[in-house]
């Protein structure tokens, strides 16, 4: 009886470990551009053998970027120094327990500054009132 329980536990553990094995990784970026002088969170998700998605951190993946002293990672955060001169950053994520699984993405640097003023409520409402009214589509 003990052998049967042991074999069942062994089989269950093997099945569980294969379900948690990461088969592929993907970048799930929150923005279309990175900002200089800020920590930019680089989100990487892993797809398991059973089709589930898991968020990955630096315990799971190793990050690298262009070989430039203006770029540095702190966990999943990429800091871009204001002296960085290029228009893009290429980020690579490699799965630590299986280096054959990796992904690379090129991300643009934001060119526009943060000094432009936000529109007031009145400006937004004025713009909306100037737009022509939408006609409802009547299907017959």
C-alpha cells in the first residue's frame, strides 16, 4: 500500500512540475515608449505547458539591454539615463532555467517632453461640442 501511495505522489508531483514548466515568454509592455530619467517596468509573462500565463521576475529571467552605460536594470525596472543618445532600446529576456527560451524586443524612447500642459475640463468639453453629432445606424 505504501508503494502505491508513493508512486501516486511521485506521479502527481511529476505532472504538477511539467504543468509549471515555462515553454515560451512574451513581453507585455504597458506603454509604446520608454522614458529617460525614469525606471521603466519591463513586464514579461511566461506561458506554461498547460496554457496558463505567469508573471516572470528576475528570479525567473535574466534581462539585458544594449551595451550602454546609460542603461541599467534593477529587477524588472530598466533605468534610462538622460544622456542616452539612441532612439531605441533593445531588451532581451532569457529564461534562467532554460536559456534556449528567450525573447527580444526593440522599444522606442519617448521624444516628447513632459512639460506640455494638460487640457482643462472646459477645453475638452468645447472640443466635444464642436464635433458633429453621431448618427445612429438604423438597420432595416
